[in-house]
C-alpha cells in the first residue's frame, strides 16, 4: 500500500492535520490509521475545555503566555509558548467553522471557564464533554473529504527506516528517513507494509503505564516507543502530569473517571477526611494552584492521614449550575450513589498527561526525516515541567497546523522522496513465531509494570525507588523481548513492549534530573538546579 500522507492517530492532532492536508492537496491521498474505533482517543474524554484568549478586555496574550510559563516552572520554550498562545485563537476559530459548538452566554459571547494556574477566564467548553464534541466535529468534517481514507482497527507496529533495508542505523546516524510503517490489520489479521512520502505521528499519551489513569486503554505510548526504537530523539519523559481529581471508585480498574478542574474553577473546594479545606496550607492560590502543586498536596494529605482519597466539595453549587455545566459528572456520580449537590465527591490523583515525548521543532518535525509528530506524543517545548490546564488541545491543533504547512510546502517543492523509495523494503518477517500459549504471560507483566511505576515513579520519587524501578523494568524488558521473538504479534504484546519502553524512558529521564521541578519531585534533590535543561534521550 502507498499513500502521500500517512497519519497515525485519529484524535485532535491527527484529524486536524489530515483535514488540512486533504483540503490543500485534493489530488493527494491521505490515509489515517487508528488502532481501535476511530473516536476512541484521549481527545474524546477531554472535559474542561480548550484555553484561548477570547476576551481581550479582561485577558491578553501576555497573560496566557505568563500563566503557561509559570506553570511550566522554568522549562518552557518561550518561543513555542508565544506561537501556541497567539496562533491558537485562529485554530479555535477553524474548529468552530468545522462545526464544533462551545457553550455561549445568552448575549452570544462564549461562556469562559477557569482552571488551575489561569489568571483569567479563558476556557472554551462544551458542557463537561468538550473533547467528545470536538472529536465529533472533526470526524464529521473528515467524511466530506474524499481523498482521506480512515482505517480503524489497524495497529501500527513500527516505523520503517533504512534499518529495514539492511543498513546500520544508530542514534548518531544523521539522516534517518521514514518510509512508512508496518501495521497489523486487525480486520484481516495480516501484517502489511504501508509506504508514505510523509508520516505524522499523532498517537497520543501514555497514562496506561500507571495503575490509575484518566486515559483510555489506547494510551500506551506507542508512538514514543516506535520513535525510540527507530533511534529518534525523545525528550523530558519524567514530566508525567497527575490530575488531582479522578473519581475514587474502589475496585475499578483501567480508566478512572475524571472530575474536571473546571469544578474547582467554578468554586469547588478540596477537603480532607476531617472536612478541612487543606489547600490553603499549601499554596496561596489554594484549589486553583497549578496541577503539580495540588496533586502533591493531595498525595501528602492521603499519606499523612492514611486515606485513599480526599473529597471535592461542590455542595454549595446550585442544581441548575451543576446540571448545566457538569451534566456528565452529575450523571456518572449519581450512577454510583453520589448526588454531588448533596454529597462530597471522593477523589484521588491519577496519571493524566505526558508533557515530554517525541522531540519536535517549531514545525512539528522530528529528528527522523519525513516524520512529523503532533499532539500529546510530541514534546514541543510548550509545557516545560508542568502543563497548564487546557493547553493540550490547543497545542495539538497549533502543531498539527504547523506540520501541515511545512509538509505541504516541502512536498510541493518536490523535496520529499516519492513514497516508492522504500520499494525494496521487505515484508514483515514472522518466521519462527508461534501463537501465544498463555495470555497470562502478557497480562501479569502489564500488572507488574503498572504497579512498579505507580509505587516507585509516581508523584513523589527518590533515588532508591528509581533504581528499584529500573532493575525490575530490566527483567520485564528481557522477558518481553524473548516472548516477542517467538510469538506471533498481537496488540496486547506490542502494547506491553511499548509501555515497557516508555516506562524505561520515564525512569531514565527521572534518574538524569538531579533536582525537583514541576511534575518531577525527588526527595533526594528537593531543590531546583540552576543548570535547567531538557533531558534528551
Ligand atoms: P489522542 O486523542 O489520544 O489520539 C491518539 C490516536 O492514536 C488514537 O486514534 C489511537 O488509536 C491512535 N494510536 C495510538 N497508537 C496507535 C498505534 N500503535 N496504531 C494505530 N493507532 C494508534 N486537554 C485539554 O486541553 N483540555 C481538557 O479539558 C482535557 N481534558 C482531558 C480529560 C481526560 C480524561 C484526558 C484523558 C485528557 C484530557 N486532556 C485535556 C488532554 C487531551 O485530551 C489530550 O492530550 C489530547 O486529546 C491528545 O490528542 P492527540 O490527538 O494527541 O491523541
Ligand atoms: C480537566 O478538565 O480538568 C482536564 C483539563 C486538562 O487536562 O487540560
């Protein structure tokens, strides 16, 4: 199979890019791959909304830039922050033009919300299901583009480079090229090779590396692992953002339900088991301090008091406000016996967002030629050591747009190799592999990995925990590679392999960072180092 533009991922980043490329190049073929259903993405679960300066009387680009820099704790790339904040407004208008609806006041102005770390009301939202609405609008718009083919249930295994032509490719190879990908087509159960002139990775986050996460099952860091295997550059993986308020539901495994930060933006108060509004002891911004501070405060309250959760109190909200702004949360909680207008909501932090990822430049280019990355899998320099709430949907659209501009300009200038350059690439080799004998070998390793990452590489870290985590990951890695060599590939096995790689990258970056900054808190290095730097592997 061949295509001009290959897009891996059907979340906000992949779909935004695909729509733009397809519109600009109607004679070119655009193929979008997604590993399960087309809308099963982190994007679909976004609740709070998308940050953007809309009210220039009460807000400004400078304020949004400053808030992003403060949240990022000294590690944001200022140029990237300026790009995202300033270009973001135009991108928001584009998705509105594609059909996304954001809540409005009776006078027609947007209803703007507020979240932690924001100094102004600037969050556009669609009730508490903003991501679902944006994903819907993008998929609808996609249907109108005949030159886009969306292939669901198609699991990308690896990026094809010169390595597959038999050349030695190392981290110091200067001109690694991407020719396309190998995929496991889950509808035919066959492994196919798809060649492309240009590939965009928009594979989303990696929350599933942890035991408790707000991310859906697809968030296994596949794009990051693939680029690392292909010897591309990965950056700042230690900065895993834990959302302070996931619904605490004992016994529930997999994805935790999020209680959006917008609840605190509207006046929700965090309380410990004695009923104390404890955030005032931790930060003068109280419940609306940046996420790293709030998550650490909750973690500390839980540890000191020996509890498994704290509470979020919005009993003072009117029923009208709750059902209008937070109908999804209201229904979900009611379904488990909690009426949030009368009862406090039990909440605990959960892995939520990966601030680091595949290193990209200001046009979304990775260190591998013909390969772009956008969205949560990319590390653009926007988030630094901690992402400001609701900046990720914005970043995904801004960098999808920038990748589109650069890719189309270059392809029009004839600078990209034709996709048949990789024609000599062999078919996937499955010799010597057999059907898996026992799924337990995979599921148990997944459990072990999640447990060790949550216990040793969570909100608070230290050198001994990181060292132990690395030793145990090493064993899991060896066992999984042995299994991979002799077993017919399956999404479960490939996801395990990818998650172990991502876990390794998180621990490795954490070991290299000899300070506490933003989301990385190491009790052996409690202060900040003056030698602030990005960690690139
Ligand atoms: P995703 O939307 O996650 O899409 C990833 C795509 O890649 C999927 O289609 C998946 O199938 C595909 N994929 C992955 N691996 C493979 C593979 N091997 N083969 C084929 N396909 C593959 N951000 C905000 O700005 N505001 C919010 O209010 C907000 N709320 C959030 C609430 C929740 C519960 C969560 C989980 C996140 C939230 N975020 C929010 C973060 C934001 O939603 C994500 O960062 C963003 O949606 C990521 O978009 P993406 O396009 O990069 O990836
Ligand atoms: C939320 O709604 O609290 C999530 C916002 C975000 O992750 O940006």
